[in-house]
């Protein structure tokens, strides 16, 4: 679905010719699904093109901070966010999450990340793509420790990962007192195993909900649930 040098959504355009990681379904799912405060402060870790930051700005009146370690992606995110209607509420910074967490200037009502996760696979051919896809620049432990410092007591943290990595993150998070409160397993079609897991965490143990979202029917048409979740963003829905 997403791809090419730019991608047009209903209320914004994402240029991505300078980014190693292009707009993908994972980002759209996460940006549309994560629970958000209407106002307050929200953080997008590893913003890439800035797509999730702009989705969050579209859904709320919150102030959005977005951070990105890769210089080319940072420059692209700056351009995309400045060309959006929410530029006054979008603040993009070129900084690692570890350094950002240490500086801690504020607490966040929600933290969102579509994180790197290929910790054991072969490194990508380009350095920037490697940074975007692998955990060697931001481990799950470092991610959770930073979130522990930055998330407000009643805030939420949301992310998306493959199933195996999702289990690993849940285990690490629970040791730091961050508990899963909502989980959605993503299937491409009903007959295939889950490919991704959307997860939301909080410091308080709450009623836990778990469900499954199927993206396509067997004829490759999109399911009503997927259309409903993403309809505020995709032009075709």
C-alpha cells in the first residue's frame, strides 16, 4: 500500500526519498490505534519521515515532540512536519533517545514508537537502514528505561513489533513496572499467523484486553475493521 518517493494521506503528505525506511503499514496502524490524550504532551521516538508525529497531531491538540537519530531522516521529518497544518505543534529534534531521556525536560502523557527490532538478523546494506531496522542503537532495555523516566504516572506507551520481539519487550517492561493493558495481534489474512502485535502499556495494572485485527480478505480486499481503523488517513477509505 504505502511506497514511492512520497505518500499522500487525507490531511498531509509524506515525502520519503531521503529516508532509509519508507512509510509502511506498521506506522499507519500504530499512529491510528494508540490511545492518546486530547491535549498535553506526546513523544514519538524514532520518527523517521515524521508520519506518526503528524498522525498524532491530526488526532489531538497535543504538543508533539518527535526525535530521530538519523540525519537524513531528521531533515525529511522536519520538512514534512513544517509543510503540515500542525507545524506549530510539532517539534522535531536530531538526537538519540538515550540522550533525550537523560536530559528530560518534561513528562509525557503518551509515548509512541515504531522501533527497530531486528536484533539477530544480518545488518542492512546501508548504515542508515541498519540504524532504522536494528536494535543495536536502541535496545529494548534502553527503550524501557528511557520511557520509565519520561512517561507521566498516568501516561501510556504504545508500540508495534513482530510476535517474538513483542514477548521480549513485555517481559522487559514488566520488570520495570510497565504493564500491557491492550494488545492487538495483526494478521495479513485470517488464514495466516499473526505478523505483528500492537501493544499499549501503563504503570498501573489495569483490565487487560486482547484482540485480533485482520487486514485483508482472501481476495486481497481490505476488511471493514482495517478500513475503520485507518479511514481518517488513507485516501481510498
